[in-house]
């Protein structure tokens, strides 16, 4: 084994390999400079996901389902000046167009993008019957405005306007903007969002009111801005914390050389790999770099600690470095393999960024392992000479080693008590899974005090929803949308959708036809129904003086139509309970050859929720199985592999179960915690058992072997755990709640794993005394 280790070290630290790594690093710098951020909802789904395909198909026929609401409270709204200001905001928003430098797949032939349509109480229309035609006239005319009180009464009596454009009490008004569908182009969305925010601030200052902007476009811009901020502040901050922690724990700047070089180069190479693969940064991908910090530190600190220990025992600098690397090659290889196995389990997820995180993290673990052994022979000998007088830090570590020896004796004496206590606490935490809820609502990714969240909550509290559920209908033939049976079915579907919690209103061609018939038949309410014949429907539509009113609801050939249901984003995840019922309703109301499907942003949010739960269960189960297999291979013993899983399952189970007890939801961040944390905490267990087996092979009994192992590996286990906990808990300063929770849970799992490795594992081994022989 030593000969094999020596050959491997000679190979990986050769000048050729180091030169190759240098070239890769330079290429990665060039490649990583092209990394871009994409925080849109669409990026979460695989390209062939049926719901994403359906959504894209919908956008091919209808302009957009994306809306932004500009809303404000005005105590003098129902005055000539107040209404004129609403009209001014509406016109200014309608004129907002931004230059488009490159052609966009959903905006063919366009040179600009921005706001498509604007709806407000000053530009909505009413249908008036005139001889030979139905005229669509504006409700408000800036040239000859109605008496404000008259207009107020007419607006507040219209169910189609209340909640959508005006609050029920008439104090909050909204200008609703249909914006271009900038699918998968977060940079354009951000430009539009920033322009809308600037416009709102400029106009609001004129009137002395605060205009808030809310909608998925605004959320996407905030995702991008906060992701970029975290990449520039929190991630470097983690590196700084780890740097300071290593410096304090080892007491020498030279101790930073290997771990920080491994961490920096691993992060750089993974970033280059991301860019080369054409990936974009999401809030999930930002987790890659904290992982690289953790993985890089874990491998290099064990080697560093062993080299210092060998120097203490009298070995020369180069000999100590060589021996440390040779003796730790096998355990480091198996820790790398188990980490890779755990992270690759994420590639079974149904969400694209989670899959990508899995293979990127696994690649980083392998790169970190190679870098540790490629750079170690050249950097470890640079550690300062150890003088005869112990430093303060060294004396503290000696004291810690002595405490670990006493801990080893305690675990042998109290093995049953400690095992039962750990089991009881573990089972109690597992009960928290019964209270665990799934939540994929993007609104909950923001802290309650965040202006983006408070603006959206203000709009949804006073007005209607800022997202939507779309029903896409294809009749299969030209003019099919004019059939009374189809229109009647649309009306019944709308009525059912409006019974769902969170749905504030629905609109479709049905509403236009019914209103046209009512107006044409004299205005009586009982005339507001679907005509009896297709010819009458066609006649009503022909009489409409401005057919462009219908462009948003039916295609040019009247073959396809849509039903739009406005939905509060805060209630979007509740839609998951209704998805099956909605699908059954559509199948019943639109039988073959008609086709109808639910789509839209809220449907994607709902689908994401089910994917999260599937991903958590599948990835964690697969991670457990693969890590167990690698444990068995590492130790050549089934029972020992099972025992080795104990200090890893306990912290993972306690952390995830604790989520339910403290009210955390399973979201994009926490869904990955189990597999990622398992891949990280398994490292220390491998080092512990590998060293324990070595002590048993040289003749120690089990208790003595545990005591010596705690003394000789406990320091490295403690250092890696403290450094990783400090680094991951710095994520609590991140901008997004999922990242904050991910950092907290990973740090907690690592801290619990430290206790499990130093206390629970020795106690369990002392109690059951498994066979350590191959």
C-alpha cells in the first residue's frame, strides 16, 4: 500500500501535472468571467419537463402571462387631479420601451421590449350599443372627464374592476402592466424592473405618494441583485472566516498555504466548469462555493494536522509531509468517494439546478482531493520549524488531546447510557418530520422586512393577485372558439376556479361575449349569457368596433383561447391541492377533440413543490445507500459499514427532523441539506474508523484503540468541524431565506456530527464491539 501511495504522490505532484493544473486554472479564470446569473422560475425545470413545455407552447400563441402592478394609496384619488394622475401613470407606463440589442426567441422581429398593454380605471372600456354596431368606449375621457363621484360609483359597482384595478374601499388604485414574456432572460427582466422602479419613484414624487411595483418580474430582478450581492460579500466572507479560524487554530500563517490554495483553486476550477457547461448562477448554484470551501478544508486540514503531529514526533519536514500524505491517502480517497457518492444522489432530482449542484459538487470533491495531494508535497514542508517551547495554541491543543483521552474512557464506561440517550434524542427529532411542510412560494424566499416582499404583500392585501393560472384551450379547428358550447364550458371553468382560495378574478373570451350580448339586448342583466348559436356569437364579434380588444384572449383564427385566473402569490402553493381537481375539470368540460391544459407561472410554482419533496426523499435515500456501499468497501466489512453510518445519520436526522419542530419548510435550499450534509460529515467518520482499525491491527484492545484514535485524530476532526460550522453559519448573513436555512442546517449537522464522532460512535463501538477484521 505504501508503494502504491508513493507512486501516486510522485505522479500527482510531478511538474507535468502541476503545469496542467496551472493551465486549467488560467482557462477557468477566462471561462468563469462569462458566468451569468439566471434567477427566473423557468430555470428550475428540465428542458423537456412537460409543464415547462406546455408553458412555452402557451407563450407561442399568446403574448404573455407576466404582469406588474403599480399601486399606490391616494386619499384624494376621486378628484380631477387624482384621476388625472392615474391617467398620467398609465400613459407613461404604456410608453416604456427599452432597446433590444439581440433578437429574443419570444419577441421575433422586435427591436425593443417592455410594456405591452396597460389597464387602469382611466383606460378601461365599456360596451355601448349603437345602431349597427357595438362600440367599446373608454370609461374615463381625459378631455371630457366624468364627475369624479359618478366615476367612483360606476367603478366600485363593477366586479371586474374591484380587486383588480381598485381596492374595495376605493382608496388604493393600481395600474396593471402586461409585460413582454422575457422567458429565461433575467438580464432583460432586470432592466425592465429597474426602469419601472425608477418610473414609479419619479412619478410618485410628483404626486407625493409612494408607488410600489409588484409582480414576478420584480421578484426576478431582486433574485438577480441579491444573488450577485451574496456572491460578492457572503461567499468571500466565508473564505475570510475560514482563513481566520485556521490561523487561530494552527497559530501560523504558513498553515494557510495548503488549505486556502486547495479551496481557492477548487472554487476557481468549478466556476470554470460551470461556465464551460453553459450553466448560469441561480440561488442554488451559489451553494456550490460554500461546499467547495468545506470540502477543500476537510481534506487539507487532516493532512496538515497529521504532518504537524509527525513533526512533533521527530520527523523532518519533508519526511513528515511524505508520511502524512502516504498514510492518509487511503482514508482521504474514501472520504472523497463517499462525498462524491452523496452529492451525485442529487442528480436524480427533478429540478435542473439541484441536478447541476450534484455533479458540480461531486466534481469539486474529486478536484479538491487531487489538489490536496498534488500541492501537499510542496507546501507541507514550508510549515515553520517547531521549537522546543510550546506555543499557547499548542498548549491548548495538548489540553484538548488529554480531554479527548478522558472522553474515550468515559464512552467505554458509559457506553449503554450514551447510546440510549443519543437514540432517544434522535427519535424525538425524527418526529418533527410529521410537522414538516413543503413550501416553494418565491415570496417566502425573502425576509419579512424586505421591501420587495412588503410591496407585493401590500398589493395582494389591498388588490388582487400578482401571478396567474392560465388555462390554454385548443379547439382544433378555425373558429372553434365561437362555438356556444365552448364558451359555456369556459364560463363553468371560470366559476369553478373562482372558488379556489387565492383566486381573485378570472377573465376570458366568455366575459366579452356575455357583456356584448347584454349590451346588444338592451343592458338587462338577464341577457348576460352565452348566445344560443354560433352565428349570433360571430355577429356580436363582428359588430365590435375595436377587435384588438380580444387579441389577449383569443388567437387571430379563433382556434385557441385562454382563461386567465389572477392568483395571490402567497396562495400559489395552495394550488397544489387543487391541481388534480382542475385537470379533471378541464378533461370533463373540454373532451376530445378539444384540448385544455392548466399552465402559467403559478402552475410551475405548484409543480416545483412536488418536485422538492420527491427530490429530498429520493436523493437522501440514494445518498444513504451509496455512502453505505462505499463505507463497506472502505472497511471491507458490512457491519462496520453500518456502524460507520450511525454518526452520520444521527446529525442528518436530527437537523432535518428539527426543521419540523421549529417550523422550517422544505424549500429549494433545505431540500438539498440532507444529501449535501451527509457528503460532508462522512469524512471525519472515515478518518476515525480508518485510524481505529490501524490501532487494532498493531495490537491495541478496543478501549485503548479508541483512546489513542481520539487523541490522534480528534484534533483534526475538531478543527475541520469548527472551521466548517463557522463558514456555513456565515450563510445566515445571506439575502435569501433558503440559503440562510441551508447554511444554518448544514452548520448544525456538522456540529452534531462532531459530537456523534467523538462521543456516540466510540460509545456504540464499545457497546456492540463489532468485528474489525477484513
